[in-house]
C-alpha cells in the first residue's frame, strides 16, 4: 500500500467511483466515502491513526505526565458529548456511528478514571477525536436526510463545525508544544477538515436551490462557500504529493501520476471536485467583484457563522479552474474507464473560463 510520501509503493492505486449528487438532491453518501488506501477517515480505528516513529517520538518527548492536563480538559467535553448522545433522536442518521461514538466515549471515561499513570495523552486525544467524528457524523446524516430543513439548520451546521474544530483546540489548550497533526495523526486531522468542508458543501448544495432564501442571504451564502473551500484546501495540504525522481520506483505509472497529483484516496479526489464546484457556485450566484464581495462578507455578523469563519477571501475563478482542471486530468487520465464522470466538471470549467474572458 502507498505510504505517505509514496516511496516504496508497488501496488496499483484503485479508486472506486462513488455516487455523486443528482441535481437538486443531496445524498448522505457524500459524507461517507469508502477509500482504497490506508486513509479510512472516521472509520479508521484510532489505534492505527498515528503509529510508528512519529508516535514514538512524541511519547519520548513528553511521556505520560501530559495526560493529567488532558484528562482535566477532557472532563467537561466528555460530559457535553454524553449529553449529545442522550438527546432525543428523530428519524434518519446512522445508528452504527452513534453506537461507535458511545463506545469510544465510555472507553475514554474509563481511561480518565485510571489516571495519568495509565493513559498517554496522545491516546486520549485520538480517542476523543474519533468519538467526535462518530457522534457528529450521526448528526450530519440527519441534517442531510432532512435536506437541511428549518431555519435552525445553519445554526446546527455552525455548531457541528465548532465541535469538529475542538480536537485541535484541545491539543493547543493543553499546552502541548507540538502541532495537532503530530499528536492526532494525519488521517484524523485530514478527516476533521474533510468533514467540515463536505458539510458546508452539502449545505450550500441545498441552499442554492432555495431561490428566495438565496436572494436575501447572498453574503452569507458566499461566506459558507468561502469557508468550505478553505477547509477542503487545508485537507488537501497535509500530505505532500510524490515527487518522481530516480530514487522512487513505482511499478504502475498510473499510481505514480495519482500520487504526484496529490490524489491519495477517493476522498482527496472528491475534495478537488467539491472545492471546484463551490468556486463555480461562488461566481455563478455571487459574482466576481472582489471589493464589493469583501464588503458584503464583512457585513455578515459573527453570529451567522461564528468565530470559526475563515477570513481570507477565495479567488473563486482561479482556484476553481485549478481544482477542476486537476480533477478532469486525473479522471480522464489514470482513472479513465473507472466510472468517474467529468461532464459536469468540464461544463463548470467552460463557465469559469468564459466569465473572465
């Protein structure tokens, strides 16, 4: 299997084609994408999320003493997750992930009771992250099943994004002098950003069909697009594309091409498509005037999207062309005849190129 960096890879990378959303409908499968490589996102067992020399180095640097501060910071969070699990459930969602989240939560509570001598801080943080991913996935599935119905749906999206951001906040709060990715592992951090970006993608996919709401909330819609694209870009940035040279030997040229383009799984490829599509929506529904758009976005109160909103304004046209061009090149190149449809992507590319010309 391909490892991070790609060296020593001698297997053919096979990506399966998921069901993309039909026009006017959002499908729950957009959140739950099976992958062919080691990255299993929220389904990946925590025990495998951060392993080998990286985890060993972290253990040697800080030892078991850090677990005490993590336990203290975790206690109110575990209570909050417990309340979410105990909340009344309507129709929809996926009970399997709710059960997994409940099991992870119970295991965390047991580890915290054992005290800092028996639990390492990285284990606690990874297990907490997995519990967050499972519990929030259930809630996201409900929102998608309901097509984000009701005026409170955006508030729920904002709340879920805050919860998905909390594992990284927890690492910083515990004053661990290490980047969250080195504590949580690449797989889990990628998943956190994928889930935030995919959630905003699905919300915007539904919102753009509600013309009356869109006319009255165009600045808010653009801010959702902007934030969603930022999250997906960040997700795509954690693994370095493979640089092909004489020291790297791959038996399959298609595998080499995919890894050199930064495509390590189905999810990475979908992130390119989703971010490109959101850029397309940004130009189609919000226009290209940067100064005017910036003023409109500044007028949206922090209460609409919360403090998690990403500040920098995305260049929808340029980034959209970059992402969609890469997506099309991969799907029509190494993934040709494997079921990946590029019709919509090519149509959006044509629009992005004509808008500027």
